[in-house]
């Protein structure tokens, strides 16, 4: 009559429904659930995520990228990770290019790109690894490095010889199977392993059947799932799956989807290179496709539209077959076609539920992290970089962080912190020549309003914000414009929120059925004259408003406790402890202060010649302005922070004798 | 222009205003503030608390008690600690009675009474210790034990010889000064030390001046403050303070106040014993007092009223003098006179601000504790007892508790868990003879309604609640009555609260300027028939309602995560992280379940003869009923828990075929 255990009712969405296995895992790790485990996707291994989705019937997609050739290319690819990551891929994978020093620390290496995807973009990532032309020791070193960087998944490939035919190597590997065995032997169960499948047989295989047997060997050696080479007909893949199942391959098999397009690097010579590629890969482009392409071969847009349509139709057949749990896309580092296919299939998550208000890093060490200082809200990659050496991450209460030291941020050209805009574009946005401090106020104001500046350029970013205003900040647009115009140069803010549903499209985050809250927050640079008046005004707002006011030398004026953080964002959810993901922390504010002031010089002043008036204006602001943050603790009431600023201006405008009292 | 540090504005009440010194102390302990430090009173040493209050001008009071002679006397005294503790004493002190085995583990020993006050009643406590007739080793052993029990303050006294004149002892101490030196020598700065002052000179001292010099020696040896012997004229004390200051005694000097009363143990023979006491203590009862007392000496009430009036007037003079930071009361274990004096002086905190919704233990090990399971809400002393061996206490997040094991609770006669009511009273309340299960429902219902039962007795307590309904539970009275009448036997509940001010007289807690929240909670015993219907009904309330349903064998049916606690009380305060002081924790619920079921037998069934029908009824309930807890996660809406129960009854009342679907 009474069941030992009823449904896991607190997990409302299908994809979250296997809390049992998840809780089983955590109980192995410790006797208590010491982490919020906001969603299992954050802590599960890739194979478990697949398993859960297969069980629940939720389809997924994944995206393949190759490493860029240049540092600016890397900056662009990381932005693409952020944009395509927002569509909700189950994982991305990064190919291994033996010619490109793939295991090095170069910002363009396969290793570093995959690591960046995990650590800075929060994407579950699979690193390709080929064994061709490499010693066992070298392979082991690569794997150790991958592990150290937080990578947990490897696509084990033989790889192609460089410029010559395959030669067996002593002390090396000859087949992907050997690599799979090696990974399992040296790293036990640590990595999830993927292997390649060839729906029409590997080009070098003796026969289709022979290739299937090799695939079975790879899986038996310890691979967890298969991604196939691209193909152009659903039935090709479905027959392949049937044949795999027939010989006892039971793991997930993901179809490799390639929406036909020409304007990708692989198709530099357009239509003709498609013929070339097809020939090399022993791929048969079906006659019906060739017949459509031939007449439009010089029209890139038409080709792409056809490629999208063809991919969508094939994917629909695949998904309808019931044999396909997820689709793997060969993006060729392009966005448009893949995103369009996914949108038409209904797989692109336009507004994926955020587990926390900030993007969670996918590094396994950070899986418990659920509190961060608000200061880095617009520079999360910098925060991740500066805390990468922490042993523990705060969980539940900021004060519990056992590693408060922030790493130095001396190299402002760190590639994942670099502005997406080149110097010329920055000068167009921020001014080729500054006349005075007011020119700077204008830049801030134009950024807020998204209006073009006097030279006709939109200000799309600021040194502290590499992206346009967040939708949430947009709620404060009018007020922000007003104060920036008068020299209250805002770099971070949030409205107060008194219990909106966690599903709210703008401010919502966390599991379904919850409520989110915020205290109003405002952070800005302003002149010392303004600060004098502000301090006078703030007396009236005790104890409602907490403030920190600091200049570049670090003189900190505050009415807050020295060590006590102030929670400014929190959420209440069914069946959970409270989550408070952002705090105003007095200690880390002093680290942020250094970074915030340095950005004036590193990102802005240095655009101009030494000793130039423009540079001296920025230098003056850097040397003389204060960085201020304000929290209105009374979150159920309308924010009083605008009134605080208004009062400051009123005091400044009043006759001197009034200012004394 | 800009000050290094402005006012500590987030601390709103005067007595909290020295956050600087507090934060200074915590920064010595660690580089981060890892505890909520809800108020400095919780973590500061007694001497620091005094210092802060002296600086802020806030007056305090303290209360002296002597250990009881009998175990029932101890139970009564502990209740008195709870009642008098609610008035907000800065500390209490417990006298040392050499004849009563004061350092033993007996429940009536000075040591155990002081320990209980600290650990179970959350009172800052001073343990008296006399050195007369004791070896150094014995003294050290007492001090070590006191330290182990969480005591941090010692009143160092010479003490009086037992039944004979003072004889100097080898290897012992002859003066309180020696004891002070010994404590500082052996325990460095661990203990705060108090010594006695004699406003009219010690009865055995050579002279008043000689006695003052001795006092100076005691202070110089390391005492932190002085409490004086009682006196009857303000000027006696004020002259004493002046003389102390003149010879360089700078520490706080607290006047010992004794509101004259006869019905105390010391005055068993009334008026005549006052003369005796006065003679022994070399106290001069002023002529004007004697003149008033003489005519009313046979009227206890009149004497007490006079004593109150006399004490109030004297205290007013003392407080007005500016020399008196706090008043020390010789309560003689009586409540009425002291409380009345304090009320008239405006020092009695009728509604002291609660730092947390539950009473905080004063044991230094527990100072960071700020989360507890809701289950022990009415049995906090049991919770403290069962977790006394924990090394860490949860701080911020329940899951962080590193010591989840609860101690066994086998001895239900543990004196601080014993019911205040004797067996006869319990039988009158709970029924000399039970007819059936409905008789039990009636007891629960009468407890809720505070109505007299059919034998004319009010049900003032239940095995799970030793006190009448809390004001907060009273908010739910009508609903509770309705469901108890039908066999939903509630033992714990709280209403939902959506952001009431922290100053709310009923549900408020924590620092000023905050907001408190609750999820509705209901916990009850009910029959297995009811549980069957309830489980059917609960399906409709997924995922809004979380439940745990368990019988005495421990079969747990739940829709909650195995390990994830559900926060059901939390508060948001200016300049702080979120506090979530109560959770529904699945793991500790299983420990509570054992205790909750055992109370049926230990506290109720055992009132009746073996094999008696009454006993068998309770035994049947114990064996067959389920313990259920329900949480309504949707705290901003009206609680749906009553509707859940209503639906359960509706289903039970409907024809059998309807029940199936």
C-alpha cells in the first residue's frame, strides 16, 4: 500500500526526472548532500546525461568545432561558443589537428580551445585525440593535461597520417581501439570515450562488415558512445544502426549531420571542393542532391537554404525512427545553417533555463560553486581566470570560501578576455579624440541608450562590459541614462526583485516552481566632488543603503561590516535549501577595484598616444575618480538608489552654505 | 574629506554599535568571516559585551541563582532560567556550595546547573568557585571540567569554611587572589574572572581600607569585573566605587541588589532571619528600612511590595549616578520581586529580539550554528543533547554539517528533558483512563483549544510539546482544532510567511531592518487508513507539496530528494548573507521519527499499568500510526496544506469505487 519511495516530484521537467540515480551517485561520494545540485546536468558524467535523456525521451544535439588558426580567430570562436552554447547543446567537441600543435598551451591549440569551452563557456566538451604518429608517452601526457584542465571526455581516433600513407609505428598505436584500451588502462573510468562510426564503412576498411567489426572492437575496448561520419540519406544511417545492433553494439550512436554549405573553409573553392571532399571521404552524394545543387552551384545563399532544408528533412526522419537520441552537427565553425536547422527542428533552446543567474563553469572542480561576487557580472571569464587556482569554491555561503586569494590579472591581452572589437572599432565607439571628462560621460551615455555617437557609431561595449546592455539592465535604462549624462559612470547594476517566478524570462533562474529575489545594486565611477556630496547624502539612508567607496589607491569608505558579505540575489525553490548566487563581498571588492581601475588604462587610455590629451583625460579619471557601489537592502520597496543620486546632485547644485549641514 | 571608515550603519540598535571591535576580533581568528555573526552578543566574551554596553550607555542586569537541592528542584530551576532568560539578562551566575558536591555530575550540582544554563538555556553564565578547603589539583580539575562544558566565566571566591573557623591549608589557597592568579596561570586568558567586592568591607577584614587593598590585589591578579555584596543604601555603593577608583581599580563594578523579601529559603523564619543574616554579613540595615518593616513583618506580600519599591528607588539612584553600568540581582531563586523591579526600571525586555527563530545555545562550540531541522522545534533541549558531541555545527547550509550522527536518546528521564508536570498532573490532562483512539484525539484537540477536558483539567502540554501552543502556532488554531478532532494528531506546524518585517512580534527574528519568510509546515501522526487516502490526494499537489510519511518501523514514503534539505524558514537582512535557520532534512527526520514514536510509550503509555486498556490504546497508535510531514513550497500563496487534509477526508468519506482512481 505504501511504496518505499514515490516519484521524485520536486523535479518537474522531464530531463530532470532521474534524481534517483543522481542522488545515488552523491551518496557514494559522501553521506550528506553538501552541494545544491541545482540540476543533474551540472554534476553527471556525459554518459549519464545521455542515459537520462534516452530514458526520458528528450532529444539533444551536439556541435563539432575545429581549432582556429589565429588568435583573433580564437577570440571569435569563443564568442561563438557563448552564442551557440545558449541554444543548449548537450556537448561540443573540438577536433585534433596534429599539424597545429594540438596539445600545446597555444591559444589556438585543440587542448586550449576545449579547455576554454569547459572552463570559461561552461560547455560540456569532448576533446578529439588521434594516435597516429604519436608515442604512448606523448598520448598519456596529453591525457594527463586534459584531465588537469577539467576535460572529462575524449573522442578516440586513429587519425590520418600527415602527407603520406599509414605506417605502423613501434611504441605507438595503430588503431583507435588501441587508444581506447590505453585510455581505459591508464585512466580507468575517468574519461568518457567516444569513437567514430562510418555508416558507409571507413574509406580504408576492407569491407563494410570488416569496419563494423572494428567498431565493435572499439566499443568493447571501453568506448561509451559513437558519432558517425556525415551522410546524406537517413536510410544510410538507420541501416548502419541496425547493423551495429545486430552485432551487439548497444551504446548510443549519434548521427553526424552536415547541412550542405559552401561558404565554409572546407569549401573554399565552393562546389568543386564538395566533389573533392566527397571523393576523399568515399562519401556518396546521392544523385537527387547533386541534381538540385548543380544548377545553383554559384549561389551560396541558395545552396545554404537547400542545405538547411535537406538537413531538416533528414533529421526529421532520423528522429521519427526512434533510433536517434541526439543529433551531432558538423558546424565547420559556422553558426547560421546549424542554428537554423536546430530551430526548425525545435531543438534550439531560445531561452534555456539558467541554473544560476551567471553562467556556470563546466570544470568538475567547480561543480559545487554557487556563490560569486556581483562585481564580475559582466566579466565572468575574468572571474573564472582569477579564481582558477582555488581548491574549493564557495557553496551556500560566500564566507565559506577557503581560498579567498584572487590571482593577478596582469596580462590584459589574455585571449579569452580580449575585446571582440579591434582597436579601430573601439576608437570609433569611444572617440578618436576626447575633449574633456564630459566626452567620457557621453560614451557611457551612448552605451546605455544604444544611440549612435556624434560620429555615427553605436557604442556596443565598454571596457567593463564587452556586450550590449543585458535585458535585466535594460529595465533601468532611463534612470541609467540620466545619471551617466551627469558623470555617474555606471558599470554594473541590477533592479530589486521581490519574488518573481523562477521562470521569469528576464530575471528568472533555477529550477521550476521557485521564486527569485534581488536587492537593487548600482556600481559606478564618479568624481571626488560627487563622492563628497554622496557621503553627506548617504547619512540619510542609514541603515537601508550599504556602500563601498574606493579610489585607485584603495582608500575604502564603507558603512558595511569589514568581512560580512551582503547577499544581493537569492532564490527559493521547492524541496531545496536557499541559493544565494551573488553577493557584495567587501574583501573581493578590493580585488575587483584593482581590475576595474586598470581597465581604464589597459583598455581605453592605451588606445591613444602617450601624452596625448585623450590619454591624459582617461589617466586623470583613473587617478582621481572613485569606484562606488550601493546596495538598497529594502528589496520589497522601490529602489531608493536613484533618489540617493538625485539627492547628491541636489546637494551639489545647492548654495555652499547648505552643503555644510 | 573621505574618512577611512564611516559609521557602522547596518547595526541599528545602540547595543550593537561596536561592530568594529567585533570585526577586529574575527579577523584575528581567520581571514574570512565564515559565520553569520548575527549579533556580537553571541560571539563576544562577557568582558567585551560589558565593554560595548558601557561604551554605548546601554544598561544591563544579571541574575544570581543557587543550585537546587533536589532533581525536581532542578527541573523547576531550568524552567525559571527559560522564563527569566527571556527578560534579557547579560548573564546569570550560579553559586558554589561546597557541601553540595558542586563539581560533580549530579543534576543538582553547581557545575551541571551552570552548564545547563549555558548549553540548554542559551544563557551566558558565570560559575562561582571557592578555594576554601580545596587542593590546587582539585581546583584545576573543576576548571578543566567547566571549560569542557562550555563555561567561560568564573567568579573566584575564597568561600567560607564549613562549620569552623578559617584554617590555612598547605597546597591550597588562602585568598581569592590566589585563586585568580591560579586561573590566569593555568588557563591564561580563557576564563573571564569576576571577584566579590564588599561595600562595607568584608566581615573578617581588618578594616574597610584593608579590604579595598585586597580587592585591588584581586583585580591586579587578573579579575575582569567586580560584583558587590548586597547593601541597602545607594550612597554605600557609590562611596565604595569612588574609593575603588581612587586606589586605581578601573574594571566594572556591579552593585549586588537584593529586593527585600521573606518568602525565600534564606528567610524561612521570616523577619527574624533577616536580622540574623544582617548580623552575620555585618550588613547594616538602615534604620529607615527597619522602621518600615517592623510594623508589617508578618505580612509577606506587604514586605515584598516594600522590598520592590525600595529596590527600584535605590536602583534609580544608582543608574542616575552614571557609575553603574549594570545591576546584579540576588534572586534567591525567586522570580516575582526581581522581575517586577526590572520591569519598573524598564530593563526587563518583554519581547527581546530573537537572533534566530530558535533559542541559541551559549556553548562556544555552537556559536556558528544557524541551521537546525524543524522537527525538534518544541524539543530544543533534546536536539542540543543529541548533537552535543558534534564537532561542527551547520552554518549557512544544513548539508555542510560534517557530523550528521545524532546521539541516542535512551534516558527519557534526563532531567532537562523531563516534563515539568508530575505524573498525577499528566494523568489529569491526558486521561486517567482512555476508552479508544478517539480519547486520544480529544486530548490533542483540548491541547490546541486550551479548553478544559471532560474532567475539568486544561491540557497544558503533550509528550511532544511541554509548553502551551506557541503564539505563532496560535495563528493556525482553528484549522488545527478541526483536523485533530478527526485524528490528524498535529505535533508541529508553522504558517507560511511571505516577507514580514524581522521586528514582527510573533514571527520576527534576526537583526532590525530585515524580512522573514516561511514555508507552511505541518507534522502529525495519523492512522494508516488516512495515510492511504493522503497518498492518493498528494498526487494532485505535485510538485508543490513535499512529504515524508514514515511508520515506527521506518518505512519512509517521500517525494523529496533523499539527501536534499528543504529550507522552511529564512530571513533577509541588511548587509548580510541569507540566514535559513530551519530546514526539513530527510536524514535527520529518521532520527526524529524514533524519538517522536518513543515519546508515545515513554511519556504517555507508561503512565498506565502494563496490559491496561489505556496503555494498549497508546501502544496500538505507536505501532500502527504514521508520522507525516508536509511542506507547501509555494510560500507566497495561501497554504494548501489544510486543503490537502480536507481532500483526504473527502476521499475517505466518498464511496469505495471513487477511491480507486
